[in-house]
C-alpha cells in the first residue's frame, strides 16, 4: 500500500478521555487537523495528549474501539516500537510514523501517529506535512493554555505593556537624577559635605536601579534557551557561588544528593540564578556556627518522575513571616535582599513546570522545598528509524 491509495476516514465520536478546552472551537480545529493529516497521508491518524495524570485527550480518523484501546495502552506504557508493533498488529494495525508534540518549554505532551493495517512507506513530503500539522497542533494547544491561564489569573493593567512601560519611565527618571548628580558634584566639589550627601544619594539610586532590574526580569523575562542538562552540577555551581559568604559568616553549606539524578531540559542561566537566590535567603538567616544543607532526590509522583529537594538551615525561622506568602512580590523584606528575588525564583521554577514553596521545617523552623518534573519522552520512533 502507498499513500496515494484511498483510505476510508471514519468519524469516531465516542472518545473515552477528554478534559475539554478553554475555547469551544479549539477541539473542532484539533479534529480538523487530525482529518487533514489522514487525508494527505491516505492512512489512519491518531492523536493522544497526556500530562502527569496520563492520557487526557485522544482522537483518531478511523480506529475501532479495540484498536483505540490497544493504541492507548501502547502509549501509556511507553513501549518500544517493536513491542508496541506486536501489540497493535494483533488488532490489525501498525505504527507507520510517530511525531512527538512538545509545549513551550520543550516538554513532551503527546504524540501524533500515522497507522495502517498493512505496510506503508511515507514520502519525505508526507513527513514534512506531518511536522507542519504537529506544529499547528502545538500552537493551538499553547494558545488554549494561555487563554486558560489568563482567565484563571486576575490582572489589573496588562503586564505585557504596563510593567515594561513602568520600567522604562523609572529608568529614565533614575538616569536624569544620576546625570544631574554628576554635574552637581563636579560643579561644587570643593564645598563642605557635598561628597558625603552625594554618596548617600548615589547609594539610594543604586538600590533603585537594582530594583528596576529585578522588576524587568520578573515582569518581562527574557526568552529562555533550553538545553539538556544534569541538575547536580548546576546545583553545585549555585552552592559554590555562596561558598565565600558561607565562609565569611562561619556557616557550613552543603549539597546532599540522594542517588543519580535524571537529565532535565532547562534554561541554565535562569535556573542557576533561581537557586542562588533561594540559597542566599537561607544563608543570610543562618547564625555563625550553623549549617545549611540542600537535599535533592528523584521521586515518583503517581506516573510522573520528578526531582524534589528542600533547603534546611539551623536558624531558618523567619519570625512573623507567613510561609504561604513568602514568595509573593514585596512581601518578604530583609536587609541586602531584593524585593523581587524570591518571586522571580518561583517564576523560573514554574516556567520549568515545577514549583517552589515554603512550609514547616525541623525544630519549628522553616523549610524551602522545590520540585522539577523530568521531561516526558516517548520511545515510539518512526518506521524509518527502526
């Protein structure tokens, strides 16, 4: 059989698993893309989307109920192409092509499959077409997810325009004052107290400039550059960054990793900076002679493999601080610590699909905990790679 042969495309209205979409037309558009792929390949196409709970959406262009169940089992169990092939062939179908789908953070969220009851070879143009359809599906899912987040999060002025504009205006204001201060100091350098008061004003300007930079990073984060990276070396770099402060404050600072950690898709710069900020918080609260330890391990949360960790300090009590509000903007105030350092760190971990929380720790103290999911991968390969 070849792709030019006609193949019946049937409607399958009885879908077993579906959470629904924010926009009513999103599901209809997704269905159209499945049928489009089936039309130009001349084969059956199937789409399965999944999250940490398992497959939450599945649709296809012509499988019967038994074939649907077999395909879902193959995807859920993460079988190899060979073993899934044996399972599916018992039901009269075989996988011809499997295109993984990813979200904005390069996490695998589903698979677009081409299936056939008999051997089928797709041309390069058909594969290019499948990649194009997969791209449209990813764009559709990203737009729907964005709408869901926008509706779930109350906002005043749009952060996309208001905050960058505020940063620009404040930056211009600071620049104007700094320029006038330079001119003032140059003009009246010989007068009494000019140097003293000028230095005081400049320190205030420096603090404001640092805050503006935090505000810029928090509200308008840079475009991430994703790469596969082991987490342990990155955490050790964050620990080493604070070794001079720990030595100066006479605090033992350690990283304890329980077993090998899987590789993650991360933006190295932002994630390292996030851990540096959190370690900085605990280290600043620790008394001389104390000990700060970052514990890290991998765990299974349901079907999801994650990396979990927590940061403990001997003196991390943070009097009169509500742990549930610790990562809210402007809530936590401490000398030498940025106003948006902790909220910014939380945003980075959330952008990696994880979280950053605070709660009760040992001996009545506080514990800072984090979670990062391991990237989901699918072993199904294209027939040409088997």
